[in-house]
C-alpha cells in the first residue's frame, strides 16, 4: 500500500495538475494530483504553526483548495468565489488555531468538486499538539493514514467519471476499492499496536468498517481530534468526509496472518439505490485492503487508558434553533428549498454566539452534512437510527444523515468573522447546489 510523503505546509507550492502515476503492479494510472502524488502529500504541522501554501492551478479548469476541518480566515477557506483559472495561483497564509487532529484538503470550485476530488485531488492535513505528543500513541511507521475511496475503472484500468442521471441523484459510486490511491492494497504490519488515521474520501459511498477476523477497532478520535477516552468497537459507520482515528492491536496475531479491512453489507431503511440492479450500490459489501502480519517480535505498544481533554462545550440553555432542511427531488438537491447562490447569505450569526443547528433530511437518500469554520458537537438524532454513535463523539465537522433523520448539533464560532459554507458532502449533491453561505458577523 502506498503511503504519501509527509511534508511541512510552510513555504509550500501545491501544484494541481494531471499526472500519470505508477502503481506497484507496474501499471500506470492517469490521475489529477497535488505535487504528482496520489493521494496528495500529507501536510503535517503543529497547533500555532503558520501555513504558507501557494496553490498553482495546472488543471485546465478553475479550482481552489479547502482545508477541511480547520478554522481559517475566510480568504483562506477555499470558498468557490475565490476559485482561480487554469494557469493562475492562489496564496494561503494563516496560522493553525485548531487542536491536534486528522484534517484534510481537497478542491472546492462550484460544480466541479466531485470530478476533481474523484480524479485524485485530496490529501491529509495532520495537526499535532503537546497533548497528542504526551499520550505515547503509536507513531512513525506505526501511524498510518488510510484514505478509502471507491472508483470505476474502464477496460484499460483508467479512472472513469461519467455520472448518469441516476448517479447525479444518488452520488457517484464505484465498485473498485482504492486505499491511498491503490486498488485493494495490502499493508505488512508487525505484531504490535498501530494507529490508523482513517478518512472516507469517497464522493458518495458510506463504509461500515470492520476487520475480517473480528478484531476490534479501538476508536480514539473523530473529525476534530482525540476523544477523552477510547471506545472498543466491532465496526464504524463512516460517511463521506468523516474521519476516525483508530488503534488496531496486531500483537496477538500469528506471523503470516492475513486480515481484511472491509466494509460490511448494510441496508438503508427508507432509502433508495439499494443496488438498483448494479453491483456497486450503496450498502454493498466491499473488501478494502488487507493487513499481512510479519514474523516479528511482539511489540510493547499499549492501549491508552485516558486520552485528551475536550475544550468545554458551549452552554446549550437558551440557544436558538436554526433549521436546515435537506431535500432531493430527482437531480435537484436543495437546502431550505434553495440551490446555492454564490453571493447570497442564507444565515447570519454573531461571533461567539451559540446556536443549535437542526439538520433535517427530508429525502430518501443519505446526506453527509459538512460545516466550514470549525467544529460542532452532535447532540441528538431523531428518526431513523435515533441515536448518536461513538464515532460522532468529540468535535465534528461532518455528520451523516440517513433518510428522514434529523440531527441537532451545537455550534459556536470563536475565531473569525466572514463568509463560510454549509453543504452536503455527497459531492454530486454539493456540485448540484446543496450548499449555502452563512456569515459570521
Ligand atoms: Cu446530499
């Protein structure tokens, strides 16, 4: 399995352009990449560090980059009104106000985020801080980023992005699992404890992650960093753009053991697209990658008892409720009955105010809802699954709504005023306009 190079995002030129990438099996893949890397290089920095990145657009169409999960000034947030034409560049300069966590970056031009991300433009942005350092979690070769994506390949093994009307309704699903830019790869591991930073980087696919031998996934973090304590889970249900930080203990395995990390089959009640006669429907079981246990000494890595302290939650009492209704009819995907307006402001709130945002899914399809400018707390889910799951604890910037679910989240913006986005992270829905501007004043 490829692991992208890790680099420091200070004084960095990030060129987006079409590239031919060599895969380990000797074949080559035509992709769109940042710095010729599929996925993009992992940017890694510390809380408080300055980020200076120049995006160079070599794509032949407009683009802009969004730092997903980081709280940055509006001119550094990758709003589509800031997109630059082919041949032009955009300079980012901000300091990292966010706590340690697994963030990521990807394009955000209006109407073209789906194809650009699908063709390979996405990478991790990992933030460290003293608290994370102090916990002794697996690091170095035992800390591995995993981005899961589903792709469609043509007869020559090349990526195909050609959505049909049905795909524009449901989102673009593939039938070939890619991990870190390679189809169904394997990773050799020692008999030790590992930390995997997992990103669902798919356009539309939901994964129900589990290990084939029944080994648990030990959840230690979510979108916005570490939890207060670890949770031992059999499976994790992850929508597009969501991240989890998980530990897996291979110390009890035998040399030569092969363990598959897979997405289990699942049903979406009330939902559409349950296969619809194709082999790539939402909820279809999919083996993603394999771990191969090496003949090695049993490692000394140990599970942490307690983890990080979360920042105090804003007080809920008296917080006004703001409703955002997500509806889909055929190929039209709307929030509160409207399609995205580039300059139109659909909601305003003051810096430092606390609100409860109620995301209401009025449609028979899933919507992973993503908020820019920081992180929220998931308070409750009504309808559908009717509960908040362990992988929705802590700080979150994206929450998955299955059909007819309603989720309350607690929001407070504390860093910057400006124009930011709320949108569905099913990228075909987003490109169709399931997005709105909110302004922090
Ligand atoms: Cu959606």
